[in-house]
């Protein structure tokens, strides 16, 4: 009995540490989103309450724990703390655990090396989470983040290039073609249908996932976005009217993660 319990704890422990890592990274992503393009350094300077500007102590910055302990309010001025903080932290932790389960099923191989596919893809999707949250807040995709994502996607594509495999060579073209399609929609609509940042994001998605999974990611993103938009419109205009903009990046990112984690390939569905 002890042996069985010990084995189960060994399987759970790696994911527990990965979840903790995700919470910490999620906390940092909140800092990135709040400070990017404000003139403040992302890596320097104490975090402050957005209402009273009091510098926060270390115990007020613990991911999830501080939010719950303070009941979602600033300890000093009692103003409400945005739910964005805890939501981003929990989502990042969940994403990290799912990526770990893809590469380390049952926790096997967790301690082999930090220079692993998990580390790489956890970084990629951390950038995508930051892009999504920033787009939700400001209705724009920051160039610095999307260019980092494109760069990492190029390196990912280069890693998997097999010049003897014709289908893999075609995968390299997925990103540029996705970009051209979305850039065309942006151009003819004069930016009303989508932003140019969505085209750059799609370039990275195509390079990261290739043809089949990239198309699945884009399709899922559009379906989820359309469904959310319809639900909000049916809510009687309380949350959305036809004049409101719905940021597309978060839905494309959700589609990208689902296509990646589930190994979805739209070409398999068609053929």
C-alpha cells in the first residue's frame, strides 16, 4: 500500500512543481502586460497598488495566495484588485501542466533536463498568454511580443525541417500564407475586420504548427470567437453591441493551444 501511494505521489509531484512554476510565471506576465509601453521597466521597480501607489511587500505579491488572503482588495486602501491577476496566474499554471503532461506523461523524464521541449513551448505559450491579455485590455497586439513569438516560431520550424520530406517543406509556407490572407483582409477592410497584429500573429502560428494544425488552430479560434460574439450580442447589448471590437488574438491563441496539445490536424479531418 505504501509503495502504491509513494508511486502516485512521485507521479503527481512533478506536475505540482510545474503548476507552481506556472503561477510564478503568470504573476510575471501580469507585470509585463501592465508595464509594457508605459515607460516603466518590466524587470526593475517594486510593484505598486494601481489605486494608492503604495509599494507592495513580498507577501502581498504571492501568486493566488495573496489575492485570496486579502479577499481581492488592497491591504492599504482597500480598493478592489483586478481578477486579471489570479485568472492569468491560474491559466498559466494550467497551460504549463498540460504541456508537461504532453512531454512527460505520468511525470516520467521531469528531471532529465531543463533544456527540453517543455521549457521551449512553455515559453512560447507564456508569450501568447501575454499577447492575449494585452489585446483584451488595449485592443492591440504589442509588436515586441508578437515579434518574439514569430522569432521563436521560426526557430521551431527550423528545428523540424526535413528537406527530404516534401510535406514538411510545405509546412514552412503555412506562416507566410496565413499572414498574406489576414493582411489582405486587414487591407480591404481598412482595419475594420481585424488588426494588422492578427496577421503577424497568424504568421507565427503557421510557422509554429504547420499547415494542418495551423489551419485547425485558426478555424477553432474563429469558431470560438464567433460563438462568444453571438452570446454577447444575445445578452441584449449589455456587454457588446455591433460597434464594439472583439479582440481576435485571445481566440486564436486558444485555438493554437488546443491544436498543439491535442495534436489536431484539419487535413486529417478532410482526407
